[in-house]
C-alpha cells in the first residue's frame, strides 16, 4: 500500500501519524519525508526515513513506483510545490492508494484541511482515496467531535472525500515523550526491559533511575495509545 500524508496546514500531526499510526501497521513501510526545511521525522524515532527535497518529485515518483509499501509525509512548506509537480507528471496521482489528511479541531487547520481536500478532488482523485484522521481528540469528545463540525458539515454538502468518525487519534502525552527519547511507539511496545526492577534496585544510580521512571511511564501510556491507534487504523481504511 502506498500512502501520501498531506495537508496545507502545519501543526496537524502529519509526521506523528506517519510514524506511529501508519508505519508500524504497514510492514514497517519506507517513509519518505518531503521537506526543504528540517524534516523533524527523526524526532519521532524514524531514523530510516528518506528526506527528499520538494522539487525532487521525479526521484520520489520513481521510488514510489518500485516500492511495495511506502508512506510519503509531505511537509506543509512543500505541499504547493509537490502538488504542482504532481500535476506536471500526468497520472502520478494514481500511484498512491490513499491520501491521508490528518486534521485537528482548530478553525485555521480545518479551513486548510477543506482546501486540501478540494485541491485533491479537483486533480481527479476520487473520494474513496481521500481519507481523514481526526487527530489530538480529547477522550470526552470522541462521541460528538463538535470541534470538527466545520469539516463534518462540509462533508455533508460536499461528499468528495471519505470520512469515518471513528478514525480518531486521542490526545496522549506519549507522543511528546517519545520525541524526547527518540523512539517510536513500536520501539516501546517491543522493548521488554523490566524498568520497574531497575527502579527498585538499590544499586541503580539516580540518573538511570530517572530514565527508568520515564520509560516505565511511557510503557504504561503505550498500552492505551496502541489500542487507540489499532482502532483508528481499522476505521481509516474501512470501506
């Protein structure tokens, strides 16, 4: 499967979605970060991501064609160039199975999300390929998504994209915590270190104990976060 994670807006969590929601559930797919500025994806623990400057679209298109699974994370500073070049490379938009648009419940980001959807649709991308992730949702807002009413209302009058209100990624301290330790959620789930034993060991020095306390907290947060991401992933690709 080949995905393009995109939004005209910054600060919607595109890299978090690519690194933690998508990559671990796609056979550890290759991630391509399209960004002329600092990509930032290495801060999410994806050390094997390939950084591609926005105007190297032809190189990226070739790599996507030969890949079995791929995730293209388009930085907000490169979206316009990326889409202009996609138009120039006629038919290249068909190389992606889905366009994933993360969004958050702020007016500017929602307005930019609608602009992104409209642009993709005008390029000829069908509604079943354009999919939304509701990101940074508070647990008590899952059942109504009032903060996203602008987007949900747009969908009701302009069904040019696919919207599943269960494709929700909850607010969780773990994502900032993972950046600080430069790990992915998958790394943490796979780590079988007994941090509780390290904390209880009287021989553990203060620095190592602080690290173990932090890692234990992240381990505990990872359980709920992973369940949430599993459910969001299933909802995202539900027909």
